[in-house]
């Protein structure tokens, strides 16, 4: 395995920039992941793993094949490229996969409208994977899908769940073409109990943490829906709300 000791090494500076610069990720068509579990998930899912940088003290749980370039580095360099404190694993890069045509075998889609927290977006993708959702659409000012925090929060689900980034009009056009009714979650007096809505087939929109679903998507939706709550708080964290919606969608099948 190749060994790198210089912090000026091109691979090290490349990984640092991929982790911090969204436009550079797009330009290079590559993003950063971290951890041996994610590496196993990436390889098992057929992702193109361009490079892997191992901490020199890492004890690997398996031998890996299919990695473009493998190097090891001392702790001082690994700490520069790792987003975790005192990490002792692997940081690797994957090629951003080309967007595939949307296919909806069950007719169930989740749309995130301006959900800006990377942890929330990643957690929602992980939950969508668990419930077998057909696709997730990112609309508006959503967190970058390939932000290291988003990637880490998906726990590997990023490699399996079809994700599409578009604008609100593009999302509505895709749902019309697929024949899926759109419902928007909203804290409104005319919102319907989500348990009363047939969510198979359906697309449900979850709004941003602060502003909720945009007025444009609310107006275009077949109906506004709400998760009934008995307590005092008026709203749920976006990831928690999405989990309840996804559970409801699964039960509609």
C-alpha cells in the first residue's frame, strides 16, 4: 500500500477541498465518505471508489477490492482529512453517480422542500431506505446531498435510495408524469389528518425547519396534511416528521 507523509500531497489537498467546497465536488464529480462501514456499503452497492486513505494504525476488518487507489497516512495527516475527532479508520472518495431515470414501482415519493440541515437530510434518506420509499426529491435550498455530514448521517443509504435534485416546478412535472398525487405537510386550519389520506400511490412534501412547505407547493398540492399531536409543541423536527410520514406511507401499501 502506498504511504503518504506530506500535507502538501495532491491527494490530501484534493480530499480536503472536496470536503469543504460544494462547487469543487460538482466540478470533479466526486465526494468524500468516512468509515469502514460506509466503505463496505459503497463497494457492495457498486459505487466507484476512487481512492481510500487509511490511518496507519487501522486494523481492517476485511480486505477490500475495487478501490482505485489505496494509501496509508500517519495520524497527523489523517486528522487533517477526517471530519471526526480521534478517528482511526478510512476516508475515501466516490464518483458522484449519474442521475438515473425515476422509476416508481410502488408509487411512493418523499419530497424535501428546503430542508437545510445536513443531519436531517441524511437521517431522512436513511429512514426512506428503511421504509422502501421509491425516491426522494430535494427541492429548493436543501442541504447538499454530498456534504460530508449528510453522507455520514445516511449510514450508507445514500448509495441505495434514488435521489433527485430539482426545483419545485420540476418536481410537480415529474409527479404529474408519474400520475402521483402530491400532498403537502402544513400547520394550517384546513390540513387533513394524514391518517385519512390514501398514500399509495402518493408524493408527500416535508418543509424546511423554519418556513415549512413553500406557498407554491402548498397551492399545487391536492391537499394539505398534518400529523396529529396531543402535546403542546406545534411542530416536529423535519427528520422526525418525515419518519412519521414514511411510516404512514408504508402502512398504506
